[in-house]
C-alpha cells in the first residue's frame, strides 16, 4: 500500500482499499467489471441493469470508460453512485497523409479500465451485452475452481 498525499491506495493483494468517494476503508471487490462506451447510453443502461440484477453473491465494482459521449451518457454515469466512470475523449487527429484518425484505440480505453480495477478478477463486457441471471457467479466460481486445481 502506498500513500498518495492524504489517500492510501492499495492493490488487491492487500485485501484493503480506500474508497475515495466516501472515505471508507473497505475490502477489495471479488470481481471488477470493465466496459467501454461511446454514445450508447440506452444500451449501456440496460447492460448495467443486468449486472445489478445478476444475483452475484460476492462484491463487485463496475468501471465504465467513456470515449467522450455527447448523447448524455457521461451525465447519466455521473449520477450512478456504484459506477467508477473514466471519461477519455477520443478526438480525431490528422495523419501526415491528411486522413483523420481517432487518437485512441478501443484497446487503450479498455486498458484504462483494467488499470483502475482493484479486484483479483476482471470481467470485460460489451456495452450492449445483456447478462442472464447468475452468469457472473457461475463464471467466477468456475475460474476459482480451476485455479484451485492448478489449471491456468
């Protein structure tokens, strides 16, 4: 665990992290759920609803990396108290040949979410995926069983 001014920041191995939003020391979540989005508020809301209602018995954190949405997605995310939002506008740059290209790739956005994740397990979801009930619990249990058996 390291001190960064007046916050302590710890990795999952320490099993303790500091929640900067409420200033409480809490246990690391069992799983981090990472998504990227851009101007897909309606779809994202439905996906997050299926995460919230999935019946996962452990603790989780939801991390959404937004590419600078202009459809109200960022405003909606800002009102969600259970979601860590990272906004990274994806402006266009001009290549030497005159073509326009996005400044960041999808992989760069998802990696921002991975870096912010504090759980020992990360589940990456698309912002238009609707989860069936129990899938998070079932998937994590299967991974933990296989890891306990020494599988990779």
